[in-house]
């Protein structure tokens, strides 16, 4: 119980993340996550745990398991399966909602194990008929995180500017504009555009030489009257 209290203290008072807490209490990040999940579901904070004592804390966080003969309320696995297709929805989030509605329900590990067993029996094959060029399918990788390294970004900018020496300023500006249009503004794309010649400097149009108004070879409009 001391490790659990220390976990709650480090999270609430010092704002440590899971990995930092694991290093301090000499436990795995998975164990720390389990401690925090149990404390959150039981509504227990560090000050309450210290005041009530280890025995009380253990009874709240690790209640005795019900006999095998006791039937726990089963989740709606079809609903769980459908909700998982939504953005930012996880098994942990769905288990928390299920646990709030059924406090005596399945624990998280059993919840995940039973869902995987149920999902393995779902037939995922589906025959579809599509006419040529009728539909466009795009793979979605889910929400991503932008990771920017300032030093690497600076080096990329310096590398892009060096193309001026080879291709000229106007060609580089056109390559950058084209890279922005195709949503691929990076060193590799800009270099490829310049190498393939897709961005060419705008040649200055030669100004036409204007003929003088009065010349011996110019007859003028009065000649034809």
C-alpha cells in the first residue's frame, strides 16, 4: 500500500507522469497505470488514503473477487464493437462507462479478454461490387501528433536555401509554392520538384523594339488616300 500512496502523491502533488512514477517506486508503468485507474474508479485521493489507512485502502482498491457462481452483468459487445470505430474511443474509456453503470461488473482485464474473444468470432469479410471510378477509398491512420525538432527544422531550411545556388531564386520560390499546393512542404519534396524541372524560372519577356513613327520606309496612313 505504500507504493500506491506514493503513486498518488507523486501524481497529485508533483504532477509526475506514469513513467516517472514507475522509476521512483521501482515498478512497471503498467502497474502504476493500474494503481491510478483503481484509485480513480474508487474516487480515492492521496489525502484520503493517508487518513483512512492501508487496510481501508486495500479493501477499496482490491475488493475480494466474487465466486465463479456469481454472474456479473455482461456488456453489450455489439455496442462496444461499434463504439470502438469512433474517433478517440478506446476499450479503457468504454470499460469506465460500463463500470459506472455496473459497479459489480467485470474488471478491466476480464473486460478486454472477453471482448477480444467475442470480436474474434465476428465475420469481417464483406463482398462489395463497385463500378469503375465509382468510389474513392482512403485509408485513415487516426489522429496523429506533430513532432517538430527545432534543430532538424533549421537544417532543412538551410538545405532548401542552398538550392538558390544551383537553380536560382525564382525556381526555388516556384518549387516552394508547388510544394505548399500539394501539401508536402518539406526538403525532399522541394528537392524533387527542382530536380524534375517542374519549377522553372519565369523568363523575362523580351520587350518588343518599337519602330520610330517617322522613317523613310514608313509610308503612313496618308499614303493610301
